[in-house]
């Protein structure tokens, strides 16, 4: 698995040159998502001064030493071959889980919620609270979509799930998701300061925000375009979809 190579802050972690994660940083928006007492899941990221005894063991562990205006990724970053004999170049030997138990719990909670504004389903609340208790957080007594998507975002952070969560929601709440994405203000880079002692993020008022280019955010972002080869073979795919007109009588006595 190459996750460590993509996420590791520097070569002093991996012991080789396969460490490209210096610019893979937590956004201000995602850091705001974490509850103040959630130390377990905040540990997805490493901040200035954080110490990891399991990395660079030969030198007494690894202490992050960079400025407090960014956090890089810790999840999936486990050290070098000297720290663990099962690690090889660009392969940490960690399994890439396709479905974690936490996701099963959250899938159940989302299904129990359905199209309702909230749910008090006992099983859904119980399994979500298992995740919250594991993170040191207070239990929930009811669940809304906002509660569930919050838990998914912090629990499964950096596991490649969140975009698909948004696409799934967009199937039936498309404008809500578009508003959510635009509300994240992705076109602006917000300078931050992160205090690892208190696990809090603040805006660095001494620096100005800066713009960055983003694509158009509308309904088209949730679907992939047809391959050009398919459009050449069937130009009608370029047309807007229309309802299919059934002209044959429905079969009613099949069984």
C-alpha cells in the first residue's frame, strides 16, 4: 500500500525518499469539524510538537517540527523498515480496508434515518455512540443527517469516502449538497494556527487570505461525462434525457 508514501511528511519518517506528504494538509474547514474532546480522531493529522514513539524508534521517537500554520497526515503513516520489519519501500503492510466496522455502523444509522428529519432508532443510536465513546465524546440521544455526516467525515477522514457520501446525498438532495460545497468557500485559502496543546484551530489574523482556482460547482460535478468514443457511436447521448414512452401493455399475470 502506497498510502504512507503519499501521506508521510518527510524522509525522516519513511527512511527513504518516498515521502511526498508535505503539501497534503488538513483544511481549515475539516479541522473545524472536530469536537474539542475528540483526541482519537483528531489524531488523523499531526501538528507541530506532536510526538510519536513508534516512528524513528532508534532516535527516541519522532517529534513533528514545523510551523503551527498547517497539519499533515498521520493516518496510515507508520514509520520505516527500522521501526517495523514488515515495512518496505512504499509499502507499509497496512491493509486497505474496503469496509470498516465503523462504516457499517454509520451505514446502518443513515438507513435508519431514511428521509426523516431525525431518528431515535435504538440500534442506530447505540452503534453511533460506540464510535463516540471510543473517541471520548458524549453520547447522542437522537440522530439527524448532520450528525451522521459529521461522524462519517471525522471517522473516515483521509480514507477516500467523503466525496462519495456527498454524491450519494446529491441523488435526492442535490441543491442542498451544492450549497454545502459552495459554503465551504473552497476558492479561498484561509491562513490558520493550530494549537496542539488545546487541539484548537483559529484563523491567523496576521496573514491575509488568498484565492485559489476551483472548478464550476453545479449539478455536473456529481456525474462523470460520457467517454468520447461512446458519444461518437451514439450522438444521441449528447441530448437531454427524456422519459421513455411505454407502448406495450404491462404483463400482469406473470405469476
